[in-house]
């Protein structure tokens, strides 16, 4: 049977292509290191501004989406990505980073709202036994954008290397991101979306500003949300090291684009692979969580071990004329391989994080708030990481910070997995104005 427009899967595919064109292109640009500039200072400061506003609007994003709906919030938010990419054209011609930094701050507002809407669709629309697959479908489409976006700087800068991307690359990103914004209008209202079994994806059909304000405040005293804080904080912190200190510091500009093709392609592989575990009927949900945690734990320690070895070889940015090129496999092969494995690791981490959050509830409004909290705290970590890079903290110290933060997140991740039960179906109405019904998917601590 073909896909229905109002089916949950169709809506996840549509939001996947929105993110293919908007955040996907942003990732392709950001993945080149410093927004594609030889001097990464402007890009690092812009990312600090971006993630600083993202902290606030990530947390508020769930409430904004619940009040305003998914279509118009995604439509408006999509244009903030185009503004950010376009700001680098101005930077190329003037050398003045003020507009780029301001555009980063505006993008943080739009991104916080867009990702809250995306996350709500991705983790609340599917049935419980399908959440891993839906996350993988979204992640594959989304990262196809980063993968194809990596082709642009690779192709346009293939025969020249002035250290920074040309205007044509940025213009292409702006056009694609505008298309993504308009695609947001193709999403159906959640009230009309149904799953394949005929059930509606909407469990609660009313809300108001007072309710949303109270429910957001409750997130900061929710034991499970507090336990997720280290995982959230760390989940974008490592991007700075991977994009700036690996890809942006030791490779020439065309190889940075080449690497991103495989980095984002590897994300697709990682998300697809872990989806089989996360939805496996062979194991109880908590058991699946423990196994997925073990996979992430082993993979990330291996990545940071490899990064330490690479850092010992290249402790500081290489001079432009000495940077690694993909054609010189004897010099570049190992570093490119590590960068690709970083992409797989990120997909494993993000898929696992979204799956954990999706296992806490099936209420679309509650999950919008949970996702907003996750993205807000994630951006808090990202803002700090990008500022560390802007302040020229040594690569090794940034690496150590990443490894320590991952170690700190381990016990709390295990606690949340331990709290998960096999089902999160609603079991009856609660007071109107609170979380509306009880869940049996988490331990009483929730």
C-alpha cells in the first residue's frame, strides 16, 4: 500500500526533506569548519551567538509549536537558515563579521523552534514499536542534505584553494534553504494525521499560554529531564572539535567538502543500523536501551582515542600550503577514516537520545516540550564549545573536555534507561491543565 498524505510516515518524510534543505545545508556549511572560511573566528563567534539564542528558544520551542502549530513555525524558521548562509557572502566581500554573528543569533531562534516541531513529529507520530525506524528514516533523509551539500564546496573549489568558499557555494545554500522553508507549508495539521492502525497522533487537542508556561517550568524539576542534562549538553559539544579541529584545521578546502560527503553519508548508515536494535521485538525495551547504550559507549571511547592519536600528530592547525588533500591517501587516509567514524558515532548518539525521549511518553505536546528541553540544553553545550574554539583553547584541551563530558553523561544515561518500561500508552485522563494523563512508560521517579 502506498503512502497516504495524512499518514504518520508521510509527515516524517516531509519534515525530513525540510531538514534536508535547511539544517542539512547548514550542517554541510558548518562541517567545512568556520562556515567555510580560512579564518574560523567569525564562524566560531556566529555559532556561539546561534547556540546562545538556541538555548532559550529550544526550551521555549515546544510551547511555541504547541500554541502556533507545526506548519507556520517551520515555514518562518526555515528562512533564518537562508539568512545565515547569505551572511557569509557579505563577510567574503567586507571582512566584517557583525552581520554573520547577528544572523547566527537569529538562526538560533528559528532553529530552536524548527527542531522542537521536527522532534515532536518524529517521536510522537509513530507507534512505540516503530520509533527507531521513524528516527532512522528522518535521519537518513536529513543527512542526505548534508552529504549532497558537501558536494557543492568540493565541486566548486575543486581546482582552486584560496582557503575559503566562493560566493557561488553560499548562494546555492541560500536557494536550497528557501525551498526548504516553503516545503514546511506542505505539512498536514497534526489533528488530521493518523497512524497505519487508524489511531490519531494527537492525544491532547488543547493548550494555552498559561499551561505551556507551567509545563515548561516543570521540566526543570522533572528528575528524568535533570538526569538527561549531561547527555543533552554533550550531544552538540563534540561538533566543534570534529568540524573545526579535525576537518577545518588539517585539510584543504576541497577535501573538507569531500570529507563531509562521507561524514554525513556515514550518519545515514549509523542511524539505519541502530534502528534495527531500537525496534527489535526480540528484546524488552529496557534491554534494547542497555544494548544501545553499550554500543554508544564503546564507539565514542574509540573515537576519542583515535582523536587523541591524531591530535598528537597534528596538535595545531596546519599552514594552508601543507594541509592534507584527499588525493594523498598516505597522509590523509587515516584522518579521513576517523572523521567518517565520527559521523557514524554522532548518528548512534543522536538516534539513541531521541529514542530515549520518545520512550518517555506518547503525548505529542509533552514530547514537544521534552524535545525542546533536549535541544535547548544541547545548544547550551554547543555555545560553550564554539566559544572555547573562538578563544583559541588548545585542541588537546578541547579534546579532553569532550572526553570528560562524555564520561560524566554515562551514569545519568544509564539511570534514564533503567527508568524506561515497555509501554508508554495513556491509561486515563488526569487533571486538565497538567500533563493530562498518566504514563506507564517510566518509573515513578518521572
